[in-house]
């Protein structure tokens, strides 16, 4: 089965075929953060989904080039600079570093190119000049430069807007505007006093770029005028991505991105996330509550990207339990495998789980179904492990395959952990108490071990320590 993805542009499940004539190279552009504050978990739902998409393309053998921009000049950023008095570069540099730290906590693969908008003003000016020359952009009385949606016949193709709804001639200068606003949008914003010392010289006077032109200029610089895949949250479909398409295709006369993938919103306890509701969380808020990046990654990707994700603490606890189940399974396999090498070809049962995993993800990155396949497999193999019916070579083959699965999942494969000397000593004391039939003392030591983060399991091969 070939990979199929739901393309917002076509509203269909389309077979994924790269533009590259060799069929190997894939260019991906993902809209990065606007760096005026810490990113929240709704933002990271999109970034985690994009990471899953990239990882699966690599798993399938594609050579991926991933570009993720940093928006470091925009209306909200300028407001924050004005409120705090902190210089633009200092403010955006601080929050960019925080964002990249958060990405590492979630084990998101770093993009190959992370261009900052303020480093690409010349590319934006060149693109705006092209649009002016082609007659699809104009300078208004307010000295700002706007894109004329009436001059681009295909405007609305992503959002599927009826042309009769359009109101050409109206102008929208804000970077983000109401979804029903269908006016001409700003490419270059004339400087005003509220901008302070933020601005660049241009053929149309001092000012700064509009948000939409930033992404077009940066994506085309690193991926070319046409590329394969553009991703983001569904809130970006209109106006941001619609405007990107219009200005890019008007400038080049070529299709911009072939596939558009958008993930659904994240709710918190069934409500829209809002500071007013007390349910607004940055990633750092959740890490401070004791959750790990690994647990939060699982939570963010386990639901299919086109389904709304309802974030709850019970859900993160369930993710923790699921990861513990996976870890315990892999530890058991490692014990059975010993020094055995992975078998080739794969045993039939192991080959079947590989097929099931890939079939699920080939169906529009259906990670929910893929995880279902894996947990059914874990259940079946655990039964055989309990019966001592898994040969070392098969255990090794499963471990090798799981390492490959994890290049997509990004959960990490646990390594064997040796207990500290004091924990080992307590376990020995408990074993001695059991032999002496002093079960009260043995239970007390068990509780002490648990309080220190360790559990002791009595097996046929003797007691084993395991970190909680």
C-alpha cells in the first residue's frame, strides 16, 4: 500500500508522490513559532504531528529536507517589545532558545533549516517587488503595500471560499484577522510610531514585512518555488496559508506546495484552552508538574492528527502507563534475547506486526491504529514470554524491529538500569527477611524500596529490582 495523506487543497486522500524526479527527495515546510512567549501545548500538538510525519517519511526511505521558520517580527512581538522595553533581538532570541529546548524535551527532530524572518528581509523585498511588477500588489494611501485578491483568480482555493463572498478593495493590515475578512492583505507595513525602532528601509519607505510574506520568501529560498509538503494547525488554513499560496503562485506562476496537511485543535478538559478558564498550559508548566517530555510526546501524537485532541491529566497518566507497558515488554525481551542476533528474515508473527504498523501509517498517518497494532502484539508476545515460548533469536528480532518502529514513534527505547548499591542492599535484606519468614519486615522493606522509586518483583529466577 502506498502512503496516502488527506490533502487540504484537494479535500481528498491523495497518494503521496514527491516532485523530485528520482522519487527520493521530499521538501517539507512547517510554520514555526512566533517567539514572543513560551509555546503552549496547543502549539506543540502541531509540532509533534509534523515530527511524526517527517519521521515516517524517513522510515519509508525518503530523503527529507525540513524547513521550519522562526517568526521574529510580527504584531504580537512588537506589542511585547513595547510593553517590556526589551530589545527585539533579545526578546525573540530568548524565546527562540526556550522553544528549541522544549522541542528537545519532546524529542522533536531539529529542522535542517531554521530561518529567522529578520534575517531574510532582502528575500521578502525581492518577492514583493516581483508582485508589484506583475500588477497584483499596490501601495495604498497609508504607504503600506497590499496584495490584491481580485487580481489572483484562484484566491480561496485552500479554504474553498466562494468568490462571491470576496470583498476586493477592502484592506487588512493586521497579521492575523477574522476568518470572514476577505480583504487585500498587507505585504509590507508602513512604519508608524507604535513600531518604535523596529523597521527596515524599502523601495516603498521604511516599514516591516507582513506575516504571510515571511513564510513564502523563506520556504522558496530553501525548498524552491514548488515543494512537496506544507504542514500546520487548522487555524492557519485561512488566512495565513491561503495568502501564502496566493502571493507565491502569483509571483512564480507555479504551484506552491503540492500537499497541505493540517492538524485539528487541542482542547483542555473539553474546553478551548484559555488563561481565563485556568486551563492554559505551556510545556514547561507540565514538566514542572512532574510529567516527562516522553509522556507528553505520547499524549500529543497518540490521537490521529485530524481528530480533535482533548488533553486531560488523566490522559497523560494513561500515556505514562502505556509507556511503562512498552518498557516492561522490552526489558523482558532483552533478558530473553541475551547476546542473540536478530533473525533474518523476520519470523511470521513479527513480520505481520511490521505490515500492520506500516499499513496503519500509510493510511493518512493513522498513529492510533498503528499503536493498536503494537499493543495487540505486545499482549500476544507477553503471553508467549510467560510460557517461555519466545526463542532468543526471535526476541532479538523483535527488539531490532522495535528500534526501527521507534524512529517513527520517538519514544525512546529504555536501557537497562542498574540499581544503586543502597537499593541492592535493601533488596538483599528483604530476601533475608523472607527466608527467615519475617514477612512483616519484608513488607516494610518493600514499602521503603517503593518510596525510593523501586519495586521488587519475585520471579522464578529470583527477586528482580525495577525502577518505577
